[in-house]
């Protein structure tokens, strides 16, 4: 029966975060991505946008016949859209009413902005001592750079990732996407909410979560900080190569594609040497130890390249699999759409929307076996849920809502 610890039947009607209400006053990407993840697992997320103009993300990226962009439809899925101008006194008072009935508030204004409007942490905490507030900004709420604006590109650069991206003889480049810090900060924001909700269960108090865009980038750069402090080592750009391991790169195949091969240990290298018909190079051979391969990195990569160029990508993967050498294709998005593993894992979600037809997008991550997340609807139209939220949640009358509309508050 439901609730029985021995009952292993999934309960898809139970949502992991049902009963949690989130007020999202953030814009563009980092904050909205944070709240979207909470919405995917059942939290009620009410996104507050400026009347008439809405969130800038609505006009960013590929536009659709709906008047909103693909990033908007994807990254604000499962949310309710309500219009509110926080800059006006009436808008500030309405936000306080929202906060009294909320568990979480997400914002990503420049530090000091909400305080200027009389809506800082101390003010909102006084309205609801259980409130959890996520604050994402370019450089955080403290420190000499905190007043500066910031975007993902700045987070990549300041966090240390851009310096590592590219080839040694060329300028630093964008590491895949300028939005990585936005997504990473949003991810850490959602994780912070989980921590804070758990702490609130024990203390009865909320707290704020302070995340700078560059901090998640700095956090994931493996031993970069430790090796600099320990040995004074400044890692430089290595193209597709990887520090501390070799061969560990991208290699061409004879059909014009690329294969990623990762030899993260001497044992794996020995298996690669066997696959190439030269087992004597591994073990106690000339390249059997990482220090030997690292010293002759150029020669090792050239040796692997001569081998991979003998095969098509499919055949090269098959050869690596035969000898248990970790590998994978370097996929374009077209390759991803054609890949059977992506299909089997249902990594690509296809949603039909009456405004734009079918849209494909990344599915929900992570997978929960008992209470999985789900995309219920795509990004809403501006103010789509005004009447529902203002009437049912805040108890405003039609006349009151009408007056607020006349003043441009909603």
C-alpha cells in the first residue's frame, strides 16, 4: 500500500517537490534555470515579469511564431507567468504578499537592486522567516567586484575556464558555450535550495543562498588551484589534450569524423597498445607509465592518430570496445539526434505546443525512479496566469486587479 517502505512500485502521481512554492523574480537564464529545475519536480513556480515587455529571454535566440524564443519555451517550462513591476511601491507590496506564502524566492539582479526597491533579504525575511532566497549575480553579494554586472562569458573568463580553452598558440576561446556559467549557477542554486529546505526542516528557519556566476566554474576545474599553490604550476591551453593523462584526446577517423579516447590509467593504455598490435609499448615498455607518455605526448598522440585513421568511426569504436578502451564519438547535434542511445534513454524530449507545433529539447535530469520529474508545459505567454494567481493566491478582486493594470503595476 502507498507509503509502505517495502512497496517498490513507482508513484508518478507524487511529485518530489509538491507543496513547495517558488517565486521567481529573476531574468534571462541563471535564475530561471534554477527555478525550472524545481518546477520539473513538482514545485509551483510563479515567474514575475515586467508588464508589457516581459523577460528578456523571450526575445533571445531563435524566434518562433508564438512571439517567444526557443530558449524561453524551453527554459521556463512548467512555470506560471504573472506580470508585476517591483520598482513601483504597489509592486513591492505585492511581492511581500507573495513572499508570505512562498518557500523560495529566486533573483539574479545586480547586488543592491532589490535593496534599492526596499526588497532586500532583511526585509523579505521579516515577512517570512522560513523563506529561502537564491541570489545569483556576476560576482556575488560581497567582495570588491560585487557591484559589477556579469554574464556567462564573464563567468567563464573570470572563473578560469576560458584561459584553458583553445590551442597553445592561439587566443583563449569560448569553451563550448558562453552560457555554461548560467546553467551551472542555476544548477548550484537548485542544489542550494535542497540543502536549505532540509536545514529548514531541522531549524524552522530559512536562509539565503549567494552564488556568483564564476564560482561554479572555478569549482569544477579539478586540481587547478591545488597544483598552483603546491607547485606554482600554471596550466596553459592544451587544445583537446588533458593534463595528467595521455593519450586522452580527440583523434580523426578515415571517414572524416572524430573519436574521443580516454586512457586515464596505465592499465587502459596497455589495452590500447594491445588493440593497436603493439603490446610491448605498454606494461614495462617505453610508454607503460604516464610520466613516459606525458614526456612524449606529441609522439603518443601521433601514434594513436595513425591508428584511428585506419578505421571509420564506427569500426574504431568497435575496436576500442573489443579491448575495453573508453571511447566515444565526438557528436554534433545532428549525430545526437540520430544516436540510438539517446533514443533509448529518452534524452531528447519532444513536446507539442499549440503555438509552435513540436519542439525538441533536453529531457529532465536527473532521473528519479519513484517520483520522476516531468515537463507539463512549455514557457507560458506573458501574464498568462495573472487572474489565477492574483485572485486565488493573493485574494485580489477584479476591481483591484483592474486598478493595478491601470497604474502599470501588473
